[in-house]
């Protein structure tokens, strides 16, 4: 993957292993933003039809990235939390309904469901630390379960779930199936159709290498028809652009969730980043990323007093490896590593490392050497 290194001219004094948090932009993404800014300075919005074409291209590329059958099933929202809220507050809940999640979720995929308590909805947090996490989630579902919401990869432990097994159960049981895929899309291959997801959401600023403030929200036509809308505006009507009519209806496509003016600057940036991922090919991205993770797992496991706390079981991890050091305070170790230029995160009681496909072996080796020196 050395041919892609020019796309990531990172400061040579830092070792960036934090793509599970916020990723650096590729060079082409910065260039797209610069070109868009220059166009605005020189021409204003005189070429707005081209802007709309870029927005549609982004949706088409996102549909390809997640194997959605139609780009019109993709909406562009601000972030994962907004998309989760659209689902949570679009469902007509009944007192006694429940939502099943895991006990390892990022707060975005827990708080939104807990906020429904005043509607009589309960949240079942399922322990997925055992050998069969999918079965544990399935067994927690009952006749009152309206929705199963799960992260495709858990943000701290790095546990990757069998989404197809969960999707098959939800389809058979008539349960809505919601997947927070922020730690998958852009890191490993993802197939929204194969897993039978009703809803998929993910910010673009992690593995998709884009800016903050723009996220994909995928929904099937059947699933989104079950959601009532809480936001309305000129952009989400079927006859978009007809400002004179007094009659309107909600768009049939996922555009119904986009109530007002789009984030065109973000669209130009994310479009460039997704273009890079598709150019590299997600099979290649996944293979190189997993090679980097396996190398880190093996090297860390050889260090004295180091415990790899993320799973190393085949097919159970994506781009995250988390470790802790016995008898050391992890928050202090994290600060030290950051000071030494190893850009990482303190998550789940340990140090989370998350390289990407383009991360070179010298960067990994130098990071490991700094870790060795830090832990003695």
C-alpha cells in the first residue's frame, strides 16, 4: 500500500494510531475543500447544479461502500447520534416495549434508548463478554422487543459481531434491526443488504477519513415508512424545488430525513475520501488493516506485563487493538504516549490503538518501541 502514502502527508514526528476516534484527511480531501472554497470566493453558488451532482455522487459512492441497492436509501445527516435519534423518536412506541443493546455500547447507542423511559420503553443491556455474544443478544429478545440496536464493532473492546446472524433473527421475529457501523464502514467490508439491516448509521470522520459533521443514514423503504418525522422543511418534500406550491408530501426516498439545506462543504470533503477508499478497494483496505492489527496483537502479546484486552479471535476484530499494562496507571500511560507522538486513545481501561490500511510498518515499529520504553 506504499503507493497511497502520498495521500497521507502526516507530520513525521507523530505516529497516528487513532482512526477509531478521528482520522486525518487524505490529501485529495483537503484539495477538494480548497477547490470548493475557491469556487465560493470566485463564483458564489452560480454552479449550484454541480454541487447537487457532487452530493448525489457521494450518496452513490456510500451506497456502493455498504452495498445498498439504491443510493436514494442514503440520507446525509450531521452525525450518528442524530440518525439514532431519528429512529428512536420516529417509532410509535407502546408502554412495555423494550430495546435490546449490548453492555459495551458507546453512549450514543445507549442514551438515546434510555431517553425513551418516559414512553414506557425499557432497555435491556446484554452482557456480550461470553463466547457467544450474538446468542446472548438473541436470547434477550422477547415478544415485547421492538428493536435491536448494536454496534458492528465495539468501540473499546474492538469486538466484531456477526451481524448476519442478528439480522436473520430480527427478520424472523419481526424486530427492527439498527446497526451503528461507525467502527466498520471504511475499515472493513460492510454489506447492509446481506445483514438485513433496517437502519445503518455512521459518521464519516473515523474510518471513512472524512470531516466531522456529516454521516450516512441508510434505511430500507419498508423500515423508514415506519418512522414518523419530527423535523420538516423545504428539502424533505417530494417535489423539491417547487417553492410556489401550497401542497406537499413527504419524499419517498431517504431524503425525507434531510429537512433543510445540505452541508455541501462536508459533502465535497467526504466524497473525495470515499472516492479514495473505493479506488483502493475495500477488500484491499480490509486486508492491509487486518495485517496491521495482527502485527500489533502479536508484538504486544510478547511484552512483559502487557495484556491484550481486545479479542484476538479470528473474525472477531476489525481495526482496534486495546491493551493494558499490569501495575501501571493507564490514563498516565496514555498521556505519556501522546506526549511522545503516539496518537492513541484511552478506552475501556486500556490503551486503544487503531491504525488504518495506509499505516506503514515503520510507523507501527516506532510506536511499539515508544510503548516498550514507556512500560520499561
